[in-house]
């Protein structure tokens, strides 16, 4: 990664049976926990006995496991076959996710490092989840929940905890006409897909789009877990057209802290339903099943890419200004998503996708911008050629169809017996196993695109890029989206700042896998700290023009002191009330999750 974490363009590169029903009883009223309250750890007198663990093993059908560190075999035998197998698969996100101790990110400087739980329930059914929740609550254990394992904040792992691992819950079922429970007389049936909690977006796209000819709003990375993305709000490449992934949620099955299986939708437990739509994973319960609305699939998806280098800093500032002007006039609409990187090396790296356009239409839209570049060969040159392409939308996530076209945009899981749909974008490769030095995000309001403010925006982007690359993710701001998508997002718990933002600015730095126990993983800590300082400096330049900007909770600064306001804005008070209602004793606690301010950083001691 060489210090700069870049996501390249895509050109380069069920339903579980409802075993238990919601009881319909109102949750107990919120009540203060004893202060301080301390969860138990191994070695404490009240730590569960072996007989109690054996009983849990029986309750979950033999699916209780004792995790070991991901690189344990390397620590024991660096030259052994098991260590070589791990090393070969460290850059395979499907392999990492298939390990009980696997995390997509291998740690964060001065923040967290992957840690194993004392025990893990490899859940296959809702009943398994209920048994684990009840065991943790009655025995005062630290509880962790992991599905896809993509949390940059490290929220899906906690030492000395009981882990609920939902990876094996992967059933998917399509519906032509779905009606949420309790809404038969109030809601017209909608096309939908029901997904079990451990499903990954790549499998959902395969079922819904490649095989089903429909579209569901999900994540950009194919290996992101469905449940985690929905709870964070959720953006994908085409969010500018279809809105937040969370806004497509029609119904969820969730196990709350009292061990009750609840149905949450607009008609049953609506407050919990709202909180699950962007209130953050690991805070309100364990999702076991989700039903999402599907949409009509457009004829084509497309992509445009190029990397342009300016000959001087003055020319680079002009280039940024010209692109801002071009975006505001030609791309600020529902059709365009993904990112442009403003590089510290005076490069503009374009990696955009389009919805509904063929290649000729894309070329016509971009001709004025590329003509402007071509007219100044002394100031600008292409360090990577411009490419414009489109393909039938049904083939967008179809690895085999892309392979036959000669595309290298996706990488297939090379392991024997891997499902054909298991492939990931080549542009996401740098994220697999990445160790984070620094990371931050800032929503940029659409007001900055007004003609009189464009120069200020361009100057801020230029100033930020002197410290670190800045990526503008246009699909992670909803300004310019259809009115219906914005209205639906307004009904979620995410920071309302996203409604008026044209993009999310991301600044990040990191390097390759640094899992504890790997051999020959030398860490240049002084260099990492310089990178972290560069991230902070770049984000500070952007906050000069948007001092009260929000931040996306899934892609944010681990050390953000104003996280409640940054992630949820005015919605936080309501979210805290929902938390206190359904989880008054704080069984579900994660870093910078709703209610976590009442706990120590490790989640073991209640402090307030």
C-alpha cells in the first residue's frame, strides 16, 4: 500500500426459518445498572464452569468453538505447511472471512489489534443466537457479534468475550410480492429478497441481479456482510440512484438482549426498526434475518476511468477547479457514483461508474472535460489511459461473464470448491488485511458546488492533498439523488447531513497485513505516525470549510471525540432512548456504538 490506501476503479482490476416468534411483550422499562458493573473474564470466580460451557455446547448443537489467533500456526511453526497456507490466502477476503478469528482489517495504529474471543458460537439458526445471548446475559459475559468481519473500528472482535459468529447463516430467498408482518392492510406487496444474517453482498447480487434480473441496494465490496452494512446505513456504487441500503429494509428478525426474537418493521417494534436502519451494528441486538426491497434493473451499468498528472502545482489547482466545475454541471445527478482521488503527487485519479448509460452516452458526457485536458498537453498528461465502457447490468457482478469479455476487474476465490460467484473487485485488493495508520471522513455539502463556492472547494481539496490523498466518493452523499431516495433515507437513523452532501471525502493511510503472529511483519512505527498525522492534517483542511460536517460511522476516525454528533447528529438522542429500552444493561457494547459512553473502552466496566 506504500502508505496511501487507494481503491482503484472497477474496470481494473434463506431466509432462515422463523424458529421462534416475537412474543409481542413490551420490553422492560429502562433502569440504571449498578455503577460500577464489571463483566467477568476468564479466571474470575464467576467465570462459567466447564459444565456450563458443555451445556451451552449442547444447546447450540455442538457449534461452540474455542477460537485461536488467525496466525497461531505461524507463531508455532513459521516454516510449516499451515503457515504457508495462511500466507497464500492472506489477500483472499473470502478465506479471511471464513476463519472464526478473521478480520478484514488487521488492526489500527494505537487503536486496536485483532483479539480472539474466549469462546464462539458458530451460529446456524436463530435458536443458536438466542442460546448465546441468554448465556452471555445470565453469566455477565462480554458479548461480541461478527458476520462479514469488515469493521474498520474492530467492533466485531473483543478479547475474553463470547462471540456470536453468523457467517454460516447464508440463506437467500427472492419474493415477487412481500408484505411485512402486521402490514397486510396497510402496505402493497413489494418485490423483495430475504437474506440470513451471515450472507455477503456478492452472494446477494448473484441471486438478485445475475440470476434474478433485479437490483438490490447493497455494498460496493462483495465480501461485506449484509447485516453489518444495513445497520451502518450502507452505500454501494449506485447509491446516488437507489439511496441508502438501510432505506430498503422492509423487515428484520432480531434477537434482543432479553433473548426474545422480535420482528421489527414499520408496524411491529417500529422504534427498533428505525434504530437498525443506520444506528450501528452490535448495539441493539443480533440480526438473524433481513428482508430488503428490490428494484427494476436498468439496461446497463458503465464505468469511466483515467489518471491525469499535472506538470505543476498551479496546473494541478486548475485541474481540480475544472473537475469541480465539470462535476457540478454534468455529473451531479443520480447516474454517477464511485470516486475521484485528489493525489498528493498532483494526479487526478478518476474511477467512476454510471447507471443507465451506454458507452456512447458516457463518451458524449465526458468529451468536454477530456477535450480540455487534451488542449493543454504541456500542463497535463495521462499516466493511465482513459477508458469508457459499459455492459449489461445483469453481468455487472458476473465474474464468468466478465472473464469471457477479457476483463480483469474481478478476482475469483482460487480455493478448490469455491462458489463461482465468489469474486471480489481488483480495486478492493489493497483493503484485504490492511493495517490502518489513520482514517477519517467528511461529508461535503452540495452548497460547495454553487458557482461562487467552487473555488473555495477546489482550494481546500488542493490544500488537503498536500498532506495526503483525498478521495471523493460521490455515491456516499445523497444530494443529487431522486426525491424518493432522499425521502426514504430521511426515515433512517443515519446523520441527516448525508441528505445534503454531494460526496463523502475519505482520507486514509495504511499498509499490508499485520496480523499478530505473522512472521517478518516489520512495523515502521515512526513512518506510520507520520501517515496518521498526514490524515489528520488533510481532514483538518476540509473541516476549515465545513467545520460541523458529519462523518460516516463505518469509515471514520477511531479517535473522534464527537462521534455521537458526527455519526448521527440530532438522531442520537432518539437512538439512545431505543438503546435504553431494548438493552437497559448494555449487553451489546461496541466502540463508539450507541450507549458506549457508559462503558470503559474495553467494554468490561460500566462507568455511568
